[in-house]
C-alpha cells in the first residue's frame, strides 16, 4: 500500500518538474527547445474611445434598473445592457439604446447615437455604425453581446442639410434625427 501511494505521489509531482514550454526559447527537462506560439489576435473592442464613455456611464448612475436585482453595463456609446441572473445561474440580458442630448441621458424604444463634427456613432437595430471624419462608414456587429465586434464596410452618412443621419442595414434604410450632438429615432426625439 505504501509503495502505491509513493508511486502516485511521484507521478503527481512529475508535471511540476517540467518548465513551461509555451514560452519562446525555454528548454524543457528533456533539453528540447520549444517553438514560440504567436498569440491569437484579440477581438476588436469597438470604436468607443472617442465617445467619452466615462460621461456616458455617469449619466446612467442614478437611473433605476428595470428589473430588481439586475446589473447594468454600458457596453457602447449608445447601448446599455441589463443582466438578470436566474436562480439556476442562467443569464438574461436586455439591451437599451440611449444617447446624451446636451449632456442629458435620453433612452427608450428606438435607435440612437451621437454626433461629433462630421463623425457619428449610431446603434441601429442590432448593429453599430461608425462614420469617421473622412466619411468612411463601418458597421460593427457583436451578435452575442460579449464585447467582441466584427467590422465590415457599410453605408451611412448625414443628409445634405445635416438634419438626418441615415444607414443601410440588411437592405433597409434607417433614419435618425440630428438634435445637437444626439442622433435619435422619432420616438426618442419626442422625449
């Protein structure tokens, strides 16, 4: 019995004697060099740095949660997510579109976004559109709401008179009204 316990203890300790082979150029106990593995590129985090996420989080600070016990996360410059964890550990999330109009929070049904000069960011349906200063439009998608975005070229821009922001999603045209620094659906614009 003692010999069996000793053999198990020795076998359990063997992996601890090997050096980490995942690091480039290190040598294992057998003297072989390991090959360096390039880390996988990280998923895009989204184009949010330019949109003052701190101010957007602060605007939500005193807002009540729709569901008691939920947690809120500001996941983009125009999306808030409330998550409820069930008794069985399951999670259910609800996305709300929002924007800041003259520094004040506006949220509810409909699409929303923000404008800064010739640039814009808009949450339309389940996609996020970014118009950069050069006029290039990019669609960012996060199908599982995990903060991992895929980006593709898209069609979006301001109307000639600057009163509307339009975007095309899955063959449908969407339109948001421009009110100062905010982009709003008609429902949100009426608030």
